[in-house]
C-alpha cells in the first residue's frame, strides 16, 4: 500500500491556550477504534508519521498536532519560561 501524503489527509486548525494549532484528524473505519494522539519532538513535524498513518488508523482514530512554532501551527502564544543557573557559592 502506498504511503499517505499530507495533502490527502483531513487537516484542521484550532486555538489552544491562545496558540493556533494545526493538526491532522484521521478517523478509523473500525466502530470501536480507540483515539491515539501522535506528537512529534523538537525539531520535527507531522511528516514523521506519514509512513504509519495507514496502519495505525486501522484500529485507532488519530490526532496528529504540529506543536506551536512548527509546520502550519502558529507561534507559541507566550514565551516559554526559562531558568538561569546561578554560580555556585565561592566560585
């Protein structure tokens, strides 16, 4: 079976905590299919999952979001918190 391409898949957008999030939603034809969320790492994209979508969607409803700042998702709504490391005493 040929690998699925992104353009063939149902694509959606929603807003979560102020960030515009693009995601794929693939429904299984199985009436008792369980939902499964596939998330990519950094750096990465939903393209990493194109080769497994056909197989996984036989038994699962799939939701595959592009994390904010990647793919067609918008930038994060707010900056991530960062921490700084203070020098050790006496150094």
